[in-house]
C-alpha cells in the first residue's frame, strides 16, 4: 500500500495536507495520471511510498507521467497492479477530453441527477472514435473535476506576496520607470530648460560685468602707483624757467594720487553672485553694479586728469632743457641786429610760456628758437641745383586753376668746403618744419624764366647763386627777386 496526502479546497489555499488515504498501487497510478492532465503543465513529484498534493509545483507534466509510470507495480513484484496499462491510458485521455470540454462540464456537472447521462455521452464520444472506455474510468474523471481539488486559489495579497510579484516583474517595472522618466525629463526640458538657459545667461553676464569692474579697479590701482613714481621723478630743479610750474604740477598730482588711493579702497569689491541670490533680487544687484560702474568711470576720469598733468610736467621739463641747450649754441656767436632782435623776442615768449606752464605755446616757440639757433651758427650759399635727374625749377598751380601759377627755383645750401648742408626749412603748404638738403624757393616769374632760358642755352646755369647767409644772421641775403615762401616736397 502507498499513502496519498491530499487536501480539500480550503486546505489547498494554505498549501498544507489535511488527509492521508492509503490506496493500492494501481489506484495510485490512476490518480497520478488524472492529476497530470488536469494540472497540465505542472505536477508535483514525491517518492513512491508517500505522495503529497501541494498548491504549486515546478515539475513538468512529462516528468509527472514518468514518475507515475515508475510508480506502477512491476510484473515481477509480488503485489501486481489491478489496472492495466490500457486502462491507465484511457483514464488519462478521459480527463484530457473533460478538460477540453469545459463548456459541457460547467453545464452538466452542476446537476447531480444527470451524471449518468453525462457519463453515457462521454462514452459515446469515445465509441465514435472506436475506443472502449469503462464507466468507472469516466466516473473517476468526473469526480476529480467535481471535487475541484486542483483549482488554483491565489494567496492573500500580503506585503511579501506583493514584493515577490514586484521582483518577478522587475524588468517590466524597470522599463516602465525608464519610459516614464524619459518622458518626464523631456517635458522638463521643454518646459523649464529655456528659462534655465535665460537665467544662466543673465547671471553669467552679471558676473562678467562684475569681474570687469573688479579688473578695472585693479588696473587703475596699478596705474595710480605708477603715477606716484612718475610724480616723485619730476625734479623742478632741472628746469630753471619752468621749475615753479613743474613744482605746482607735482604737488597737485601727488594730492590727486592720494585721493585716488583713498577712493579705491572705498569702491566695493563685488563678489560674483550665484544664480539663486541673483535671481532672488536681480534689480538690487543690477543697481549695485550700475553704481559701481558709474563710480569706476568717474575714477577713470580722475586718473586721466592726473595722467595729463604728469605728462604736462614732463613736457615742460623737456622743453626747458631744450631751450637751455639751444641758448648754449648762441654763446660766442656775434649776432646781427635783426637776428639779435628776433632771438630776444623769441626768448621772452618762450620763458613766459614755460613759467605759465603753457606747454603748447612753449613747444612751438622752443622749436623755432632751436631752428634759429642752428641757423645763426651756419654759413652757406644757396645754389640752384644743376645736375642730371634733378629739376632746377618748378611751376605749380594754385587751387588747380590755370591762372595764379607759382614759380620756384630748386636750391641747396653749400658751405665753404663745398658740402651740402641739411637745414630746417618751413614748407609753406603744410606749415611744417623739415630738415632737408634740397628745397625750392619761390621767386618772381621773370626770374624763373631767366634761369630757364639760361639752362636751355647750353645746359649750364651761369649765375647759380640765389643768396648767401653769413654766420650770425638768421636768414640768407637773396640775390634774386624772391616772392617769399619755400616748399620741401613737389
């Protein structure tokens, strides 16, 4: 005999056996065959001496059938089976037929009075196929279905069960979460990203402006220190004439530098505000930045004023030294009456400008004085240029008109040794002074034609000397009719 542990419907839900029946090996094999079909595709497998019916199993039906065939009694065993193999196979087929005729089962099994008719109908089905099935086998299959022993009852929805279900479906939940996260992320990008980008740009621009203010302040502070060094380098004692003006410039610049130093420490050193703080009070931050930019612009203007003052002091010092150097050239030179009178007037104008600190007027006067000092010490003759490749005379139109032509003779200054000198000459067309070796003197038209005819006669100029300058004179004495004015370019 073998023991079969089975349970009713309520006990099955608790996954525990409730009864033990001792049956013959043949009956056991038949029941195993029926169960294997009803529970397709899974059937629990237990040893031959005790078989347990549980709520779930992972044993395939093929394995269950093999287990069933193994449990069948062998012909060589003393206790032979009462059921033949054909009966076993027929019972399995009956149950399979019942499983596929669910509609018929639900309609017929609810009425116990019609069980006999139902058994007869099943026998007819097999008879139509040429298979003889006993009534006992059919009734066993019907009873197995009526008892509903193998119907599945889901376990209670406890936390452990839900957790197990989640674990089984983890990949499906992962895909759902991934899709949901992707959709939500895309919606966030569409809705929030433009605003985030705008805020980021606004904050970056603000911090960049703040950095420019701080960099500008740092640079101005470095310039202030360099100004302090320049102011200390100004030495009024090196400028006998402009010393007083330079001293005043130095004092004013030093005071301005001290004030700039003090103000630079009062300018707030703005730190870069993060996005949250800037967005929290953007208007206040913008007003603060604008105030610092305005203060820095005023600070820069004051720095430029100090720079201009220091440059003016340095230029005054240089002009004073140039004036002293040019005056030294006149020492020991016997000046003519006209030259002495002109140089004295130039001296007075220069010294007045230097004492007043008027750099522009002093510069123009010192430049003329230097030229005059160089001219006074020279002695030369102005000769008409007469060599191949160089013009001896020039005709120029005034205001691009046919009338009003100007006539020039091209000359060069030659000293007693025959050397061509480079002398300062004023270009009447540009009013600039250029040191040149060749220039043109404006003469009367008749004088121009006379020289022209003289050169065309034999290629030589019989009277090449235009004028002479003696040492101590400022201007040469001309021997031809000059209209006045010189040019250096044509």
